């Protein structure tokens, strides 16, 4: 009989919409689900975990070796690709009348979908550690990228099809198309919008749809889901949204709205301090009365999202680099001593070990050590 490892220990490998990377077995080692079987939805994932079934330890080692090799090959260039993508979007969103605008927008969406599939923890890290305060003038394009990135993760968790995912990402990138420059201005200056700025903000969903139609979107039937999501991304099921106070906005529009709110809280502006991701997620969940999308966002981010600063039981200051099988036990790298002095190099710490257990979160301002993404992930490998 094979040595079985509880499925809960590798829960992070069970992703909705993705194929199982290993065979799932019952308590006697009998085959329950073969490798390659798709985890259809969140309910199926929860049932598998609740049943307490397991996987062959030898098979897990083989799978882990293969995954580590593939991940190293793909993730080695993640941060360079992410930075290039930021630059592409900064230019692209400023020229919606360009003849190839939609093609370039779809190309960017495809890159985001790929990065979300291969490097979800690096993606979250990049969003959480983005320094808006250094680049407020580019807030609009950075925010569009971040919304699209997190939406890609949520769509994967929800098991959305590839076509629907790409519509969602297109909508995320273009929902503020008519006010990208204004977003940067507001982030830099802060304060209450002027009457003219308020009018632009209130009509921007419809203005953005108009720009997309002028660019050629809308000829295919599938385009309508994208356009509807853009038109409704500020509508609220309570009827308190805008511009039309709808009470039945589309599912895609609601996903955009919740991620948009979460990231706006976390990013901050010149006149408003950023809110820690844990608090931003909790506030969103409470304000939405436990909306399923808000709940899904909390599950995807985890208690300590990659990029979060934490204090360890030994006193060290650390940064989260990868979510773990247990939400309270992510993989971290220590970067400073208990007194805040920088370590010579990041040190990988297993938070499942008592001496390295997480004792609490740290505010960004409490950590004075520069965070270098490439060095962190090299140390965590």
C-alpha cells in the first residue's frame, strides 16, 4: 500500500478550473480521481478536501520536482515581463484612437492571463508592493493592470472559460479608459473633485464604452459582455451605484467593482494613506454584506497575501512571498532583525515551525529595509 499524504497538505495545488497534477486516492490507496481531471468548481474542491483523501508520497515528490522545474523556467522572467507590461499599458491606454488599439489591448490581456496562470504569488506580490506614491501620475494605467491581474486570479478560482476570462481582462483594462489621465491627476493632487471632474467621473462608464465602440469593439456577440461590464462596473445591487442605479448589474461588472474598490483602498492617494490589504478586504466584505465575490477575494488573497510584512515569533521582520496550504502559514523571507536592522541576505523561513510562526502583521512604515523582489524569490526557491 502506498504511503499517503493528506490532500489538505497540498490544498494550494487544487485550483478550480485547472487539471489535477496528481492522482487522488481514498484511504486504502484506491484511485478516486485520475491525474488530469479538472476541478470543476469551488464546491468540488471543498468536497475533496473535506473527504480527507490523499495522494501517493512518491508521486507527490515526482510532481513537485516537475512543477519546481517548470516554475523556475517560467517565473525567472516574471518581474521583467510585468514591468514591460506596465510600460505598454501606460502608452496604450493614452491612445484609444490608435488603429491597432484593440489588438494591443487583447495582447496585454493574454499576457496577464498567462502570468496569473504560471505565477499567481508573484502577481499578487507585484500588486501589493507597487509604490503608487512614487508614480501617482501613472495611477490610472497601474490600477488597470492591478485590477486585471486580481480579476484573472478570481476568474481562475471560479472556473471561468478562457473566452470569458479574456473578456473580463479586456473590461478591467478599459473600464476607466475615458478618465485614465484624470485618475493620475486626482491621485497626485487629492482633494474633492471639481464640478467638471465630477461630471467626467460620473459619466466615465458610458464614455469608456463609447471609446471602445469607436475602436471597433461590439461587432462580435461576445463583445457585449465586455461592454456591459464596463458600462455597469460602478453599479451596485442595492441600486446606489451609477450612472443608472441598476439593481441587477452583471456578474462580471460586480467582480470588477469589488476588485476596483479593494485596490483603491489599498493604493491610497496623495491625500489618503493606503489601507493594509487585510483591512481593505475585511472592510469590503463587511460593506458588501458578505457578497460571494468579496468572499472569494478574501480566499484568494489569504490572511497574509504575498508582499505583506509580518513579524515572526523569533522577532524577525519578514515579507510573505508565497501562500501556503494553510492560510496562516505562508512561505516568508526574513529581511530584518527584531530591531529592524537589515539582514545580509533574505532568509527563507517556514512559518509552520514554532520559532518562525507569524505573530502579526507589520505596517509598511515599520519596515525600513528595501524589498528586492528578485532576491526574495531567489532566496525562497
